[in-house]
C-alpha cells in the first residue's frame, strides 16, 4: 500500500486542528467518521480533506426537533 503522506495527518495533528483531544479522534476513527482513514499498527492516518470537512454530531442526525417539531 502506497500512501502519500502529504495528503494525510496523524491523530494528534487532527486533534489540534479540530480543537478536541487525540483520544476523541481515535474514537471517531473507530466509528469510521473520516472517509479514507487508514490504520497502520496503532496509528491512524487521516486525510487532510476529511479533517477539513468534518462536522460535529452523528451523521444523518439533525439537532433538536421532537415528533411535534419542538426543541
């Protein structure tokens, strides 16, 4: 497998950019939240584009709004 390391960053760099802890980045990777992520040994490599496009919250879920539309 050939990986262009210029297009990827490690979990620590991603955590710094997103302002969250490295452990949370690992959790997100385990959930598959960064398209194109790769695990090598114990380390995650995350595409820079996936970090730039990351939005908080669960995919497919919208905040607020119960059955009656209230928050």
